[in-house]
C-alpha cells in the first residue's frame, strides 16, 4: 500500500526581548520535527536580534524584524503574515514561553499525518507551570528549572493554542484559535472539539500532546514580562501592561504537581543548543 508523505510543518512566533530563551526554544522545536521556524522580532532591545540574524544566515530559521505600527497589534499582524506566506502543509502558533510536548508520537508530522483531510486545525491544551519557588533568573534551561505545574484538570488548562492548515485560515483576531474557511478543529487525538470564543476547549485533552506554558518563570523574569506588555494589543493601548499583575502571578503560581515530560528530553535539548551555538560561531557579522 502506498504510504502518504509526512506533512510539513512551520512554527511561527512573535517575540520581544526573549534573548535568553531563544536557543532552547528553537532547539526543542527542531527536535520534535518542525520543518521551518519563523520568528517575528517585535523591536527587541536585547541579544535576540543578533542571534536570530546569525541563525537565519546559517539557514536554521527565518527571521523577520517586525516593528510596531500605530493601532495594530503586532502579534495578530504577524500571524496573518505567517499564514499568508506559509510554505508548508500546516503551521503552528506558540509563544516563546510555550513548548509543544508530544506524548505518543516522535514528531509533529506524525501527529498531523493521522488526521483526516477535513480536519483544518488542532487545538492543543496547556499545562501551566508555576515558579517552582525560583526568585531570580539562572542561566539554565527553562524545562530544567520549572517542573512544578497546576493540576491537569485545572480550568486554566482549557486554554488552547493552534496548529492549522494555512490555506484554510479565514481570520485571526486573537492568538489561541482562528476562524476557518472550511473543516473543523480537533483535539490532538483527532476528535472534533468545541472551542468557546475560539480560545478554550470544552474538554481538556492531554493524552497525546500538550503545550507546556512557562507563563511565570521566576519572580525576576516575571518582572521582565510585565515590562514587555502584551503583543496582542497595539502600542499605546491603555491596557497593554495590565494583564501581568501580581494577582495573575498568584493565580498561576500553583506548584502542585511535578510534571517532567519535557525534562526527559533535556539531554537532547542541550546537545542541540550546543550545535546551534557552534553554528552561530561560524557566522561572523
């Protein structure tokens, strides 16, 4: 019987001042099989732009400087651009503090290759991680430092992020799930799922895949997040810096369950990070 070719997949992200985390995040997603990683840099003022420029020159990623425009949310504008210019069968949208974790398949292409043609999008539920008691930044991988999470059945786990067929995206108004021209959203098992407000699922599905959301990190790193604000709102929006409050930290700092699915791949991630460092060293700018 003729085998169907494994689908190709792009990963798109919008970043601002995420320099300390980029190598790990890129390494992780390369290891699980993303064919292209497209990074939109929204006016970073740290080490990120130089790193990304070198990785692009080496052919490891695609890097787009992405300046603010008046009255336009940079993240939504970038997502529309990524979908419109996507060169692969599927495209995923995860933030730089989110890691797609696969439980039953080795790579993201395997996950998507099992879905019927009518499925246009996959809604992946989150596992949100607390601070694990860390107060300050340490130069160690995120997946190593933060292993304490909220319980798997917590209502916050209903939030989803998307992997979609780019040609079926009709509109993007927020970062979780999108309006489609045809087909339906499924959970990672392939079961059709209902999404309330294109943001949260009615059932939490974690058996096949999840995304680890390191939404807080340490107290020091959370303060960095507060200063960056939200890319889902245009520059100058009065509420751009309101979401990440002390109350938000307390609500998500639920270090109740040890969750080490990502830690099991720490060794491979370190090796890939070192390879990427060596690639950057060969590119002199």
